[in-house]
C-alpha cells in the first residue's frame, strides 16, 4: 500500500485514486476515488483485495474492517445555511482550510446521525461529503432533501 497517508488526525488526502482519511492516530477510512479521471482507483481496489483476502500479505497489526456506508455529497448555494440547521459545527473555517484533494475530516452528528464529513472545494463549488451507517439512510436522505430543498442546497447521492 504505497499511497500517501495524512500525518495529522482528522485530515484526509487523495493520492493516485485513493482517498485516505486519518480519523485518529491509528484508525483510517480508505476509499477508491477518481477525482481526476485518471484511472488510479484500481490501485485502491487492489490494495483492499490484498488486505481483505490474504492474511499473509496483510501488514502486521493492520485489521481491515469492510464497511458499506451510505456516501452522500451535498452542495449548492444554501450549503452553509443547511449545515447550520442540521449540525452544530461551524463548517466555514473547515471549508477555508480545504482544497479539492486534501483537508480536514470531521466526525460529528447531523440530524442525530453519526457521520464522517469531508468538506472540500470542487470545480462546481464547495461540497460536503458524508459517510453514514446505511441503516439510517432513508431517514437521513429524506430529511436532508426536505430541509435542503428549503434553503437551496442540492443533495447528490453516492459520490465523493
């Protein structure tokens, strides 16, 4: 696994199609992405296969936990207003320190649901990507659409 890993907790970076978030000193969230459309996400798929299928090839003291979270991207002109209504965290400084391939990661609660949140800048503006337990998917999605529709935010499903 030769992808760059963030040094500080609660930060993330994208390197060669692999998004790596350091959630604490020894806990990570890793996902295949292809923000630049360069085909590098296959490297993450190969690494996850190695970690999940071959204990002999798995690095010492690494214990992969496969998850199937719901991933939702939220953007639009009303994004900051929406975030003030659904979360008690001020995201303005987090967006200021983010770019398209790296930045802060936050573990918080939105509408009573625990999420991992990654603010970043994209070609279409600011975007917040959240990961959450799929058992809360229907509640989270329908509430997000209802509240977000009233403030001009647009929810985009299943993408980073």
